[in-house]
C-alpha cells in the first residue's frame, strides 16, 4: 500500500521527512475534487488533531468515506458520531490503531448504517428544505 497525506502548511522538517520516506505521497493544499477523491477512497483516516472546530467537519467528510476513522480520544468524546470513530488515547497508540484498521476493514453493513445516519442528519437537500420551511413559516408569524 501507499501512504497519502494531505494537508496544508506542513513544516520544512515534515516535508523533508516525507520526501525521505518510501511509499508516501504528500498532497499539498488539495483542491476540492482531489480532496473528495482522497477521502472517499482512503482505507484509514487519521485525524490526530485535538482542536474540535475544524476537526468535526473533517470527521464528517471522513465518515462519508469507506474507511476507518481514527481520532484523538479527547476530540471525539461526546460527539454525536463518537461510536463511528476509533478513539486513540496516547501518541504511542496511533501506529497499532492504524495497523489494526488496515488489517480489519469496516464491514459493509456497518458502513451502510454509518452512511445512512450521516445522510439522514446532514443531507444538504433535506436541510435546505427545512430552512425554507422555517424561513417561510416565520414570515407568516
């Protein structure tokens, strides 16, 4: 397998280390189509960030894909989709968690339930309809 890392503003030291690593490709500031493709085809999503604001959106995008989603335990706890993310408590636990995720792909039935729930709660068309109903309904009040 090949590692594909995507992001922005990587440090010079990190970029140097990635260039020296075999089977690793860095995608710097991917455009929307590239990022969507990476997300949908990844076997494992590794989200080590602890800042919850941007992380929530990244998790939702990752959960729409077909791979495992690994996240920092403190950033995942209490979120509505906590049960869909494999929490990682300590920095030394990341590599074993990644190996486990690669060796045990998600079951299709679990993915179907996850995708159905995400679509139900975060469907743009449905949410736009709810907004229109709310806006139009509030005008008559």
